[in-house]
């Protein structure tokens, strides 16, 4: 092997630096390469070559839109293999995950590549017992081989394998167990049939990790680390957090670290190396492909929508672009074909219009959107309750409708239906509606009744019904965080703050004050890295003299801020993305007269107020 490489986002720079430092000692003769996927990384070690992954992948920018960090970092793997093996000086290349540490020369890998063009390590060499996580079934869904390690020679059959793999990973490098996919890894189950020979490295000394450590003996003696009597080659610290070295991995509950054990010492040493290499600083680096140019965070649902559309041939102009955000903001399948608009003071000041929308009966705002949108008329013809649920769900979340203008209270059935419209059927409907309520601007009374404390669990830790519902719906959480011990409940709070609530569409800012003001919650926030705020109904900020409302932006026209009604986005006069203003002196509606009511409702929904309005 001539080169060993890894692939990282900037927040994993410390892991990459630690891996490369271990290789410098164990394998001083190999070239060490880091492929960076979300911006430049600068290492103190001049011997580390850094590649820009965006220069190696033809569809890289687009893949940044429809893949999250884990998916993107694994999707580029065959491309980096191809680039390195194409170099004249490279006869063989080895990939290692960044959270691996190498303890000695990798003689077995060299021997494997001498007899076969491809070398892999199996996840398991014997069955896992009991129901702890991971189980045999979990491994089955993840793939037969752990792709934290892969070695390959420069041969035509390997080039063909990499070409096939890269093609599959363009759209199907997803974490999608229902579709039988787990990033790049699951595809490699087919590789043994595509090459003339495969070296299967079954020794526990290579790729030792939480999934294959059970029943093995780890010890450290005068000759270094050994496992089952063999010198340890490399350990895979998948899911390890150096700030909590007593937990081997966040992905499992099978292996416990006994205080004073050899495993405790191994993890402590690795954790210290990560911290010395700047883990705290690197971990705080935001993911570089997590926002649109406007600064808005891209959601998992949006990524899947873009992937589906891209597979069908949709072009977003190169990834997380202004154009992609506008496409997402436009109502799916919407067509603005106005009919006769309802009567009302649509050209009045915002205060007068808002009062009319709240007090008039029947409610004018739903009728305004229905009159403007052919897609709503076609979908909800004769289904008034469905229209209301759609308006307080997807339309409110996108900033095109204010639930205050519904004209009636949000019922429980309406709330659950709105959540299904907004998020599909994959989530617990009550949890989905609970999260939607805060993000879409429902009144507090409309939120599902999950705020009440769980008497047997509250007290020293805040524990409302919403937390219990999340815990009861996940067997992995039940194993990792049994709720009886106080320490375990505190750990569950940290998991919720660090992303658990966001996974269920709930923003921590929408929790009751009895929870967020509790000392245990505040302490948990200090010891956990809070998840980014979830996208929610937009609100205006700042002001402008003139706000022009147009169907789609075109160059020219009067100076001033522009509201592009077809996409629901604000632009500067020269077409650049802009934030919604909190106040406008004048609003000029340059859209079709039958669309003015819907456009006025959308402006109010985004928190825009104005003193006067006119029709162009």
C-alpha cells in the first residue's frame, strides 16, 4: 500500500489529525491524505496532504444539497479512491475512517493486497448474543462489511468496481433502512461477486470496535496493546466522545467500560489525543453545507425532496443555491390561477387588514388562498377541514399563512392532519403536531397536551409527557437511558438537547418554561452541544420605504425591496436574497388583482406591517 486516506468535514478535523499522527508512527513510509468535504482544513503536520473533495466529484455541489454530512462524506469515497489510484506512483490505497487509531504497522493489509485486489473486514466473525444494541439484525441492516476500512489495488476490475460504486452513490448513499440502504456500506455487500478475489481480514486486531469487541480480551503489556493475544493493529472509535470517555460509543449499549479496565485506559488515551489535537474547537465548526445562501438551515425533509427531484431530472443550479431554496419554498405542484377574490379591505394598512382577517366571518384568509391557487382548489374541493389543516401545516410553516387567520380554534384532529401534511406519516403524529405548533405559530392552546410533568420522573430532572413519549417510542433510547437512575435521566436530557428533540421536529425554544428554566435542564445545556434551531415560520426584521409585490423578479423596476409572490421570497432590487422587513412605508401590489388578497395574507404571515398599500 502506497497511500492511506480518510474523508472528513471540518468538525472532524481533530479525528483526522489524530489518525494521521498515529499513521506517522506506525506507517512512516506511506503517504497520508485527508479529503476535506466542506472547506479547507489546515493541519500543523506538513506531511498531511489535503485534497478538496469538490474537485474530485462531478456532481459534488448538487450532492451537498440532497445529502447530509454522513451521507456526503461516504458518497465521495469511490471518487477519492479513483483519484489516488490514478496517480502513477500509487499501486494500492487504503481508506480508514477518521475515528480510527493505528497502533502498529499494518502487515496483514499488505499481505492481503499481495494476494487479492480488494481487502475488507467483516462486521462480525461470530453471532452477537442477546438483545443489546447492536444485534445481529442491526448489523444485517448496516451491511456485512464495515467500510471504516477498505484496501484496493490499482487494477481494471477495481476501476470498474469503483465506477459502479460511484454511480450507485450518486443518489443512493442514503441512511434509508426501509429501502435497504445504509450510506456507501450496504452496496459493498455485492463486491465479492464483482472481483476475482477478496481478502477477508477476520483477525480482531484490525478494525476492533464496539460491534466486535464483546467476548474479546483487551490488555496492555510491555509490548503495547493486544487483543486475544494478538498485537492490536487499529481500533475504530466510532461514536466516541472524548469529553465523556466512560462511554465507548453513542451507537451502542452492549459494551460497558469498567473503571480501571484496559478499555478505560485505551479510551482515555485516545480521548486525550483528540483533545490535544483541537477536538473542542473543531467540533464547534458549523457544517459547511448546512445552509442556503440566505442563511436558512436546510432540513432533512428538504434534502429528500431535492434528491427525489434531482433523480427525476430537476436542476437546482449547483446545490444549495438561491434557486433551490426558491423551488423548496414554492408550494409543491402549486399553480397561481386566480378566480374572483373575496371582498375585503385588501389595500388598507396592515393593522386594519389584520383586524378584518381575525374578526370577519366567514374567515376571509382561507378564501383568499383558495381563490388564488388552482392546486388548492383541485386538492381540497369539498374538503374544508383538509384545507384548514393544510393552511396551518405546510402553508404556515413556509410563511404563507398565519394560523390566527383560520377563523376557528385548531382541533385535535386538525392538528394531527396538519402534522401529517407537513411531515408525512413517518413520525409519531402527536410529537409531530407538538413540534409543528411552535414552529408554525399556533396558539399555545392548540398544541397537543404533552407539556404536563410525569410525576414519577419529574422533580430533580424536568420530565414532561413529551419526553416520555419520545423515550417510549425508541427501544435504543430505552436501552441507553433507563429512566430510574438520576444520572441516566440527565444523560437523556443531554441527548434531547444535542439533537434528540430536533430529530422529532421539536425546537427546544418551544418547551414550557418549567422545563427550560429548571436547574437540571440548564446544567444539561452547559454540558451538551445544543442542536441548531429548527426552521420555523419566518418573521420580519428591519424596514423599508417601498415593498414591491411581483409574481417573479425581473431586472429593472423601481428601487426598493421586492416580494416574489410565486416563491414567497424577498429580494433586493438587483435580485439578491433578502430578509422580510418588519415594516414597510408602502406596499405596491404589481400582481394580478385576484392574487392581491393571498399576497397580503402572505406578507402578514411573515411579520410584515405597512402603513399604506396600492395597486399598480
